[in-house]
C-alpha cells in the first residue's frame, strides 16, 4: 500500500449540552438530504444505515431552536424529507466558518505538514 501524503484537516464540531449539534459528518448528511430529498437516499449515498442517519437528524433537530430537517407529505412518491431554512443556514454558516479557518491557518498548516514524515 502506497503511503499517503500528509494532509491537514479541520474537524469543527459545535456542542449543545452533551450532544454534538453539528460537525462534518452531520453537515455531509444535511447536504445529502438536501440533494436527495430523502433520509434513506442520503444515508445510502454516505454509506450509513437509515437508523444512524435518522438518529443524527433527530439530535440536530433537538439541538437547534428550529428543526433543520422536516418530513414532507404527499407527492407522487408519498413525500420525502427536506432541509428547513434553518437547516440550509446551518450548512451555509458551517461551510463558511470551515473555509475561513482553513484559509486563516494555511501558512501554519503548511509548516506543520513539513515537520511530518512522508
């Protein structure tokens, strides 16, 4: 197996009480739900079980003042799931903070990477 080149990665997590309200995996899940309109399809696209995805959504919905995901009824297929305005805003803000942190730390991260073994 070929050794991988060292890389820097931020893993921003925001807690609410004892729960992680949002982190990189939950943001990936929210984006997948937004793209697919379904917790089931989103979970499948991320290689996780429906139950795991549902539990993550449930935690997020309880951590934020307003739900980030809600069920839709009706439609040709009987409904689905969608991001709320709060959910869309959470994704937007998280991605913005993540990008700013990476940009702000770029010089120091490069210096740290140079100290690692290849």
